[in-house]
């Protein structure tokens, strides 16, 4: 074949490939927002399904089934997580008090700790650490459970038995996660206070625990309690729904389940941190 014909074909091939590459580039840029929009619609759809299914809880049989599963989920999610939540709270309380010893006179140590506790622990650190514990312990377990059930076609079996999977899996998680997260907030704050008091008691045994506690409670307003309640409600609900969403996407193999756990954890961390940051900015920015 003459050289000029080869060059002509190469030029034509190059000219044809350029629009194809451009289309691939445009598709790559468009795929990200398209997938994100689909993801958001799926999450909103699951929330709407859970809310619409609550009206069926008025039926005694379904309410009994839901309550049994809800109590079990609440125990596994909230109660069994208290030990790790408490251990971290002990470390945080002792660390915060030990740092204050280096910079604050003993006469105002209790007052200064009260202020820093509310600003650092009650507003921000307690909710964030409790949310991370919920994601690490319970959300990954829910995603794994749903993934394996999908992989083994267990949902078809439930449908065949006349059991709605919404009552078995979605509703218990949807209600138990927010309540568990709020209980973890309270427990974390209380253990952190106890830890700090024990630390300060060794240096000043005359200080009263009730005086120490009252100094802290005086710093906490109803607005801050309400913000934490909203963080628990929205954060727990979103974490639970994301677990169900990614677990239900695993269909064929163990690789799907592991990928679902990884993607679910990433989405939950980003969503929960975003909720906390936005609510804190709206509530505490003057």
C-alpha cells in the first residue's frame, strides 16, 4: 500500500476518534452528577417509603412484629455501643481536664471546664464521635446483613411468605438509629463529665460534684439541646437509610457486599459530618 494512502487512512481514523473522545469526556463529566442525583432520589424514596409505612403500625399484628424487631435493633445499636462510647468519653474528659491544668488556675478550673465542655464536647465532639461509633459498629452490620440477604435471594422468600421486608428491616433501623444516636450523645456527655470530675478531684478533693455539675448545666441552653436532638434525628435517620440503600444494591457476589460496605461507610461519614457542620453553623454562628 502506498505511503500516502496509509497517511490518509491514519488522518481519517484520527479525525473520527476525536469526536469519540470528546463524547467520552462529556459523558464522564455528566455521569457524576447523574449518579449523585439518582443516589439522592433513592435515599429520598426510602425515607418516603418508611414514613408511608408507619400508618400500618396501627394494626396490632404488624405493630407487634415491628416492636420486637425495633427493641432488638435498639439494643444492638444503642445499648451495646455504650461501652466503647464510654471509654472514648473517659479519655476525652481526662485529656481536656489535663490540658486545663497547664493553663488555668485551680480557683477557676471548674468554671473554665464548664465553658469548654459545652463549646467543644457538647456541641461538636460528642455528636461527631457518637456518630462515627454508630457508623462503625451498627451501620456496617446492617449493610452487610442486607447485602447477604439480597445475595441469597431471601427477600423473595419473605415476599412468598407474605412478609413485607419494610417492617422487618427498614422501619426498625429507621426509628432505632436516631433514638440510639441521641442516647449515645447523652451517655457520652455524662461519662465525659464524670471523667473530668474524677481527674479534678485528685487535685482538689474539696470540690463538690453537684457544684461542678451545676456549673456545666448552667452553660447548656435549650437551643443547644434542641440542636443536638436534630443532629441525632437527621443523622441517625440518614445513616440508617444509607445502610439499607447500599446493602440492597449487592446482588451477585461477596465482592458486591464488601463494595457496598465501603461505599456505604464513605457516604455515611460525609453525610453525617455535613449535617453536623451545617447545623452548627446555622445555630451557633452569630
